[in-house]
C-alpha cells in the first residue's frame, strides 16, 4: 500500500512538473504584457512589478484588434466547416467501402502534410494572384481547408471505423440512402470524434502563420499577422509584442479550456470496447 501511494505521488508530482514547464512560457508571456518596456528587456527578470495596461492601450491604438480577430474567426470556422463537408463523405467511403488502394490513398494524403510550405510558395502565390484571391478571406479559407483536409480525413476515418458496420447495413436494408446513413447514423454515433476533429482543425487554422503573412496585407490579415506587425525596423517592443500575442491566443486558449472534456473524450473515442 505504501509503495502504491509513493508511486501515485511520484506520478502526480511528475504530471504537475510537466504541466508547469509547458505552461510557463504562456504565463511569462502574459506577465510580460503587463510590464513596461524597460522591465520587459531587463537582464534581471522582474517577478514583482507594478502591472500596467499601457501596452494593451498602445496595441489598440495602433491596430484594430476586432478586425484581425474577426478575420481569424471567419477563416478558422469557415475552413473547418468546409473541410468537414469534404472529409465526412470521403472518410465514409474509405472506412466502409475500402479497396486495395485505400491504405495507399490515406498514406498519400498524409504525405502531403510532410511537404514544407515554402516548397509550394511560388505556385500558390501565382494562382492566388491570377484568381484575385490575394489578401482575401476566401483565399485563406480555401487554403486552410486544403491544408487541414488530410488530417481531418484521417481522424474521421479512424472514428468511423469504430462504428459497427452492421448498424449501417441494417439501415441500408430498411431503404436508407447513403446520405441518410451518414447524417442520421454515422455522424451522431461518431459525434465525439467529429467534435474533437473540428476543434483541432479550428486550432490549426487559427495558428496558421506562414500563409497568413505571405498572402495577406491588411484586409484579410488574421491575428497571426496582427502579432507580426509589432516586429518593426525600429526593433522589437517586447511588452507590446507580448500584449498583442496575449490578445491573439486568448480566444483559442479559452476555447480549448472550455472544450477540454469534449476534446479528450473525442480523442479517446473507441479506445475501450
């Protein structure tokens, strides 16, 4: 019994240590956002200081936070909805009507995630310029959809395979169409997995920086471009940069905190039978 308690305490202490180490950069970012520029660049870290809101005021005066936040929300949510609309029928087909090439198809889709973004920068930029999608929400929405689509298909395929095939076969014998099978049975039965996939797609689209900085200027720039705007030729203003970063990550961190149970439930969906 004593060994069990010692083991449990050790695991708990290890868990808390890992959590503190992982969360420390975010905590330091938030603390720095309330410091003056002098305190932020001090060689001796200031753990105790008089907090100030001047950085947040300066950030709001320099750029419209709500404009960038609205762009991020529209691009993230829109790309997630579109990715789900494309991935659900694709994952349904791969899960319940497999062929000899199904595994190869899945591996090929996953391999596209391994290609560096800069490798296709020139063709993507030229396509966007020719089609008038530069600095538009539609362009980034479509691009984020394509970027996240392989991951969404892979995850949904895994979740759909956990649904007993007999349920769909019974519905098919009763005259249900493929659309009814998916909308009335498959998606409701796999709802935890669908929700967790959606949350991850939103987070990935929200955090996308490379294409946001490359393909936008002002009109469609999301919060990642908002953060980058505080890196100027005059130098880095660490306190203001920290305030801008805190404002940028706050919505997505809050979303993750509010939906953590659903996210964990979805990621462990089907793990225990």
